[in-house]
């Protein structure tokens, strides 16, 4: 969806744009891009995720488009005729200091006539940067991109539904595996990967592809718990040694699901499930094992016969990312056995663990991006 929005803006030279999705009779502000505001941020810093929604009614431009199912082009949103039922909400401009003017809003309407959301672009610009009205050709192009967005959105919703059903099966066993948790881990992992990829000069095509793959894989990081006994997962107190050893097997069991890799997603999900409890200093688990047998890989066995833990960059990139964000979310969220830690305590624990539990580079990128991290954490509440 981010790519569709970016391409739509590029074709008609729009400075900003958003995609809203319909959910439970409201419009959720889901994706946002703004070249002017982005240019004012430090290098590689992302726009802070917005977390607001608006009711679907005729009072707003977006709501009106959803209800009518017809596109709407406005030359200046601050000068809308008083006989129109809708008006421009100035809140975002007032908060950001931005000045919206020209706008095209089109419905994301599927073949059954159901509006799934809206695609909106703001401030058409000339080559010299002057803000002008959108042309009729731009409106037609927006309808084309809206059709592409609908196909992408329906496919994404289907994929998401499959993932969520898989997670729901895990939830039947593990009450701590909330939808809020998996959504936060997915979104935080994507944000951290974006920061890492920009620093290392990863090209845009690979960056966009890997972000989508990582989000899904990260959401399934604990899928192996589906094979762990309820007696262990739902135990209110601490595990004894034997119980903990069984619990640790969820990494291998999760990887086993994706062992017969056929796609990039399978490979990513395999690496995340298997490696998200490895530690940078090599003291994590399950270490160098064959997921199909659980046995140590030859040449990676300690004197006591147990597998040697993966160390440093032996741990795949996606595993190092999910390891950090999973712990951050666990510490900063309420659980049946503990209250949520405050931010200072959580970040102190992460800083101390840089170079031992976590990749120190990942910790640095994470801590330097806390505005976005906070907004993501607030966006996906526990259900």
C-alpha cells in the first residue's frame, strides 16, 4: 500500500498523500506520506505514525467519498463552498504546520461495490514547486491506482486473515499471545529493518519486499507454541528446569512448520521462528540444531553434548531484529504475571543488554527512533 501511494504521487507530482481503511464503521488513517514534512526530518528518520480515525459521515471529505462511492477533486480545501455537506478538517495541518490546498480523494471500491477505504493525494506541484490544482488526467490516474490498491488490499486482507487464524490457534494455548502483541512486533520489526536498510544502502525494491515479508514473519515468531502443552503455557508461576527446556522447543517447532521453504516468506518465517531467542553473545537457544530432528549440527556441539548457541552475525538479520522488539514489547506491556514496565526502566534494560543479548547496532538504531517506536506501541492496543 505504501508503494502504491508512492507511485500514485509520483505520477501526478503530489506532495503528500494518505490511505484510509474502513474498519467497523470508521475510517482509520493507515498510511501517510508527505515530502515537505519528510524533508524537514533528520536523515533516515520516518514520519511518526498517526493513530487517529474519523467517523464515516458526510461531514468530512473522506467520509463523503466513502458514502457516495464517487471521487472528489477540490482545488483549495480551505475554500469549500458553504452549500457542500463536507468540510476540510484542519487538525493535521495545525499539528504539523503543513498547508493543504489541492486534493483528490477516490474510493477504494471492490467489484461488489463495497468501499474498503479511500486513496487521497494532496497538493499537486509544478516542477518549480508551486502548488496547483489537480488536472482531470490526474483524477483518472488516481482511479487507476485505486483499482490496483483494491486488489492489493483484498489480497493483503486474505493473507492477514490466514495469519491471524494461525495466531488465534496459538492463542488457544498461550493467553499472552495477544493480537496487540503480534501486531506490535510486526510493525516494530518493519520499522527497525527500515532504519537498518537505509543505513546499509539497501535498494528500494529489496527494502520494500523485505518489509512486507518481515512483517508477516515477525507476527508468526511464536507460532511453535501451538505444539507446547497447555499445562506449561498456562502455568501461572515460574517454569522448573524440565518445563523450561520443553518451552524452549517452540523455536524449533515453529521453524519446522516452514522448513520446506518454497518462498522468501517461508525462509523469513523459518529464520524468525528459529532464531528470535538467540543472543548476541552466543548464550541463547536453540543454537546450531537441525530443526527436523532437534539434534546439534555436527561441528557445533559443546563438551556436554548440547548445541552451541549462535553468536553475533551467525544469527540471521531478521532473528536479531525480532529478538529485540519482542523483548521490548514484553517488558513494556502488561502480562498476567507482571505490570508493564515504564519506558525508562525498559530502555535501561535494553541498553544494558546491547552486546550481550542484543545486536548493539540494532539497539542503537532502536533507541534513536523512539518517537516512531512509541507511536507504533500506542497504535496497536491489546485486545
